[in-house]
C-alpha cells in the first residue's frame, strides 16, 4: 500500500499548489505582468506605451482613455456623451442575469457601455474617434454600442471631420440576440452616409477583432491600419481547422497574415500611430503638409498631385 499512499499524497500536494495559483483578480491588481523575457513591471510597460520592450514587441491591450491619450495627448480631446437605450430589452439570463453582468462591467471599467466616443485633434486636424474597452464584456456589441457608433458618425458628418474607429472586441452580444445583430446593419448604413458626404473613415485594428465586428464596420474603412500581432478573425482558429480538416499557418489571423491577404493596408507600431495617422489624414483631406518619400526628399501633397497630373 506504500505506492498508493505516496500517489494520494502527491495528489494532495498538487491540489494545494493549484489552490495557491493567483486568481484573475490577483493578476489584474498585481504590479507585475509577464511577457517574452519573463516578469515585467506594469509601470515600465506603461512608460513604453504598453508595448513589450523585449524582442516580441507584443502590443498589450489598452483602454479607451489610454488610447485617446496616445492619439491626441492627455489634454487634446473631449469625451462625448452618447445615447443610452434600455439596458436589458430581452430580460436575458443564463448562469447570471444580463443586468448583473452589465453592473459588473460598469463597476470594473467605469463606463456605461464598451464604446467611447471622443473629439480630438491630430496634426491640427479635428476628428471623431471611437475606442472600445475589452474589459467591458469583451467589448461585444449591443444596442448601446450601436447608438454610440451612430452618434459618432453623425457627429463627424455635422462637423465635417473624419471618423477614426479603433476596432476591437469579440463580436455581437448574445444577450441581446437579433437586437445586437441589427447593429451590423445600422453601423454599415452609418458608414454609407459618411461616404456619401465624402468623410474619411479610417479603421485601426487592435487585438483582438472578431465575429460580427469583423463582419461589419471593421472591414469597411477607406484605409485599414493594424497594430502588430493583432488578431483579426471571424470564426475561431479551431473552428476553421475542424471545418476544413487541415492545419492552418502559425500566424493565421494575425495582422501580418491578414495584410498579406489584402485586408489590411498597413501595420503601424503604436508609438508611430499619431504621426502616421496625421499624414494619412492630411493626404485624404488634401491638406498642405510635408511627407517623406523613398529617396529622402521632401515634398507636399500638392506637388505630388501636380507631378501625377503631368
């Protein structure tokens, strides 16, 4: 019976070790996180714009405030109040009621919905911007997010300024069923209005983008930008592999692979986003500004247009 006793004792040791593993809450409240080189202070990560300083250069997820601070500067934007439809139109409940899930998400993030709209300036150009918080129920889309998107599009049209959408989220909210799916149509119609009014519409893919978000407003930009290594997908990798019965490339659904397939125009490091987006906006709006070309000379958009015309 010696071997049996040793086996049971070993099993108890494993159980004790598992119990000591930090919870998700402990990890979120910790001053440390980990990446390719092991433990890293969150403070150091924040100073590097939440990008790993190691060889992997992983772009960690950031919330809307951090995103707007990066794009506009901490004093360079204004958060706009968006309409709020009723919280739980279907009285949905699974293991927990939808209302309770919303309360938890609001307490965790301090937001009324996952989508935040701001008015700010990049390169002296005013624009409307949308960013989502993945900590708010995976930044999934429901009626409140749809209203926020439509509000942002209308604000862009009324003020004749571009719309920049930082696309991130897991898709549509199952708790709102067809109401959630309807936001795919509504956001598409709003984008059509932007295009009718010749308003530039720019998408920035930030890890992760999936489901109905990819299937609607995230793939309709005039220019599609992505951060390095961002997941851009509709269905999950394992679902696709199980359907097609073959192994997919290692970087399948990463922004680099999606760019190679023609669905992303350019990949930009986080630190370069304000400058590069500013240049793109200047070109789209035919503003006078200097841009670098390959031979190292400098020219302006007007000079480029004249050269192309000749």
